[in-house]
């Protein structure tokens, strides 16, 4: 019996990403697919100092618009890590776990690499270690999966699940329309969907209106480890 999760390597993703990691037995970092601009591979959202939210961004080297995630390089000619750290400084006045969070962020960014996949895996490992989430993973581009039978977007997960002998594949509910449950059933794989209870994931962000769905960094700033562990369980599988 193996529950499998497959996701592209996101940069400091929101809590739902970690709920999925916690729920599954094994994880595939899906990096041999086309990089999509303005997604979550090299950016995420944190609180703005005064109102709303702002992006934290990893600058990238120029690349083909058809380039695969595994080949995307970070532009380390800019001091982007310091910029991100500086963008987080405003939390100090209002976030009770600022010191702990900054240590986690600095550790997560400490890897010396120009590869966005390597950076994001290191970030995921760092945060999973802190939250005591088991993170058993492999990287799709290094696994020699055979994609010859993939004909549409919903079959990547089916192909990988089948080749890893997974008994259940779990996807975020937002991608439900991509998948044909019958195709999974025909191969003896249960297809389920994880839905975060985002309406219940509300916490104090200082003295301001709540901004939902921000990077895990925001949760680390305002919530203790035990509180985040409770939030990690606020989901349902459909």
C-alpha cells in the first residue's frame, strides 16, 4: 500500500502543499515538465508592510519559454537572498515567532546552487524537518519514467503512479477536472483529492485584516510549531 503525491517544486509554498506531503507515503518532485511563468516555482506571497501582500521572488536566468523546470537556473548575480530577508524584517514588530522563522528561512536559503529545483527541495526539506513531517521523495527527472503513453495533462500522474506501483494517488482538489477516475481504476489505483479547509485556517496576523493563502513563511511567523501541526490536519480527502 502506497499513497503517492506528485507536485512541481514550489518556492516556500502555502500550508496546503505541506498537508499533502504529510498525508502521502511518498512524493515525486515533478521537474521534467515545462516551466510556467508567473506560477509558484520562483515566487510566493508574504504580508506587505502596510496593507495586503507582496511577492518574494527568486530571479531567473533567461530561458526558453518551453524550458523544463529541471533546466531553470537562478540568477545569482543579484543579491536576491538578502532582498527576501529584508522584505521579512517588517514582521519583527508584529510576529511572535519572528526569530525562529528567520532562522528557518535562512537555513532554507543556505544551499549554494543555481538550480531552482535543488533550491526548492532544500526549502521543503528544511520546513518538513522543523514541522516533523516525513518527506520521502524522488525527483522525476532522475527516475527514468517512461512517458510514452502520456497523451494529456491528466495522464502524467497516472503514468508515474503506475510505474511506482502506487495504490492511491492524491492530488489537490483544484486539479480535479484534469483526471479520469476510470483510467486510474483500470490500473488498480485509487484516485482521491485533498481539500484544505482554508475557511478554518485563520490566525492573527498582528492588527490587520487576515490575508489567506500566503506562503508557509507567514504561518511560521505567527504560529507556534504545535499550532501549525494542528493546522496541518485541517483538510479532508474526497
